[in-house]
C-alpha cells in the first residue's frame, strides 16, 4: 500500500510542477528535478524518505499485490 502511495505522490508532484512551470514560472521545473533525483536515489540506495514518513504515520507497509 505504501509503495503505491509513494508512486502516486511522485506522479502527482511531477504533474503539478509541470503545470505550475507552464502557467506560473519555469523555476518549478527544479521541483520536478528534485522529485526525479529522489526517485533515482531511492532506486540506488533502497531507502525512500517518503516511505519512512508513511511508516511513521502508520500506513500499512505490506507488499502490493
């Protein structure tokens, strides 16, 4: 469940930052870059800060089906 939430949050953040970059300021693309860098970091190290926060909040850490 938690991994699905993290993937959903990452996709949401990327789409929102792209919309904000288009309508407001291209500096929002830096946020997109940070989301991508965090995804890459978590793939390399196996640790995701968002999963740690979700675990702290009590979200089920079980395997996705």
